[in-house]
C-alpha cells in the first residue's frame, strides 16, 4: 500500500517540466508553483494517517497545483465523526475495485487527478521486524500518482474539505521484494503515471472509455524506472520525524543477506 510519502522537496522547475512541455507553459507553471510552495510545508516524511495536504492537479484545473488533504471524504458523508473515520480508510483506493466501492465510484467517473510527490516509503518485513524503504524515480524526477478526489462540506461548521485518495495496483518486481506484509495477499504499489499518460487520466471519458483506462493505465510501472534503499525507522521511538535526514540511506546489517533477488544493489 502507500501510507507514507515525501513531497515538495524538489525544485519547482522539476515539477513544472514534468507537467508541461513548452517553455512558456513551464515558466507559467513555475510561477504558480512558487506561490504554492511558499504556502505548503516541505514533507520529508509524512504519514497518511496525519492527513497532510498534497500537491494535486485535477480534471477541472489540470495545470494548476492545488493542495488537498490525503484521505478522501465522499460528499455524502453525514458528519465530522463519520468523516474522520472514513478518511483513515480511504488513503488508498484499489484500482481493481474503484467502480464498486461507494466511497470511490462517483469520484472516478468525473473527479480524477494527479498527485505529485517526490517519492514514497514502504515497509519490508523480516524476522518479525519492519524496515522502511524509500522508493524514488531513477532519474530523480517527481512521481505523478493516479488519484481521485472529492469535496465534502461540514454542515455544522460550513467548512469545506478537498480530499484525495492515491490509487494502488499490483506490485511490480521491485515492490514484490519490498512489500511483503504477512497479512497481505499480494504486494501493492501506487499507480505511477508516465508523463505521456498523465493527461489521458484527466481526460473526459465515457463509461466504456473509463473502464478501458482503468484496465490500461492503472497498472504497475516497470521496476527499472525506480530505485529503492533502506532508511532509518519512520515510526516508534527511533523515528526522526519530518526532517531532511529521514531520506538518507541507512544500512541494516541483518538485511544484507536477505536482499530480495538482489534488486536493491
């Protein structure tokens, strides 16, 4: 799954070039990102359960960065208690059941989005202990994750919440070596969309086109475009918190002989 990310640590030009093509478009988006990044905290490590705000590009505004809270709250939720409960269950949305789940099926029809992060973390289980891996793009570019979003209004306070879920799919070979939770039926990973397929996910679609897009776009990326390494503990007493050092490689001697298939050399 994907419950921990790093976001907004890269230079704004990298985000702009990853989202736009022409020099004038890149320059305009860079200015937008300047304003966006001034208002948003840098997340060297953020747990989804703390519901941080992430950088999102929506169907309605595909080239304007917006801040949305991680953990989708459907528009039909009745009250704050139900909203708090459901947002912990909707950090991720499985690609295979998007059209079936009440929390997601309306959003996937007309509220699709891209969620830009720098990378994500996943935990590896070994001899009853867990070891965090940091997963990044091989070329150090931002990750554009497929997502869905919704808007919920608290009827008691009038407060409006813009919220988002990260779509996950089957794990590729790299993630199969990392994401090995003993209770999970299979390895999972977020859907990482290459630059040439991002606008396709945001395009208007008929019901049949949407189903085809789910089948063809929401699939695992190739392992060779990613790199992964262990970092210090993200949870518990040893956790460093939201500091730059949390991203630094850290070697666990006990894992050296358990390196899955040599994928992380």
